[in-house]
C-alpha cells in the first residue's frame, strides 16, 4: 500500500511507481501467515543490507513512506537519536501555527514539547 498525498504525485516518477502495481508484489494478503511471506521478508532484508552497504548506515527502515505516519516515524528516529546520546533535554519540536494538524499530534505522541 502506498500512502497517497500531495508529495506522492510530485516526488515519484511513473517508472518508479510501476513495479508496485505488479501482481508478483501486490497479490499477497496483508494477513498471510509469515511462513507464506518468507520471500517478501528475504527480499526486504536483502534490500536493507544493500542500502546499508551503499549508504554506510547501520540500519534501515522501508516504512512508512509519507504522510502523518512518515512524519511520526521521522520524529521517533530523531528522538531516539537524542536519547541514545544522553541528550534528554533535546525534546522540543518547533512547529509553525500554519502547520497541518498532524504535525503537533505526531510531536506530542513522541513525547516532545511543541513550540509554535
């Protein structure tokens, strides 16, 4: 599933979107038992290892892509980074008053102090 939003249409070329419509990838049921999804798991694990090799990162995440879920995931990563360094005081998220309603909601769910 692809989260649709204004960025999806602006940032993804048609050729990049074509593979996600191929039945080989899209026909698995979302509640399929994990033993029936081993090929998917292996494919994503291999992709992650390649991305780590290419970028030099220690780990990766393929989801979520966009929207409020992507925003929340990004803030969780930022918060975890600061916590891992002992920077517990770095918990402020500056959000303009004109921001979408999900922005302060995501920050609050991450335990951040919201400043407008």
